C-alpha cells in the first residue's frame, strides 16, 4: 500500500513538472481551531494570501452555525478550465468555486473576468 502511495506521489510530481507549473504548494492554516490546507501553484501565491485573509475573517463569523468536523482542503486552480476539470462541471462560465465535504475548489481570482 505504501509503495502504491509513493508511486502515485512520484507520478503526480512528474505530471506537475511536465505541465510547466511545477509542484503544488500546500500551506496549513488554523483558524479558531479549524484546520484548512491551501493548495496552490507558484503563480497564485497572492491568491493564497487572499484566501488566508478571507478565512481569518469568515470563520469566526460563521462559527455560530456550527463547527467543521474535518480539515478542509482548499485548492486554488490557475484557470477556469482547470476548475471545471477538477469539479467535473463543464460549460459553466459563471463557476468560480465548488464546495464538497472537506474540500473547496476555487478558480484563482487573478483569472476572474466579468461575466457577459
């Protein structure tokens, strides 16, 4: 099992390198005792900072409705196409983020364009 996990990790790293984007970065952020992991690529360091700042403001405000029971992985995707591919939602030009249990996929704000 460990060998399979290691092989998949090597494969994922190789694919990221071949794409020209390099390896993903992963930051852990704790807000009000809740753990968030922010995954992003080098070109989206600013977007990752925006996400951290937004979490610091939002988490305390929504805590009155309950607490999360698991860490949340928030992935900042470098393009709208990457977001649609990750969420399996095609032909949704209005889509900027998609949430599921314990994960959020976000199109990088640097790539947002006005909707027509």
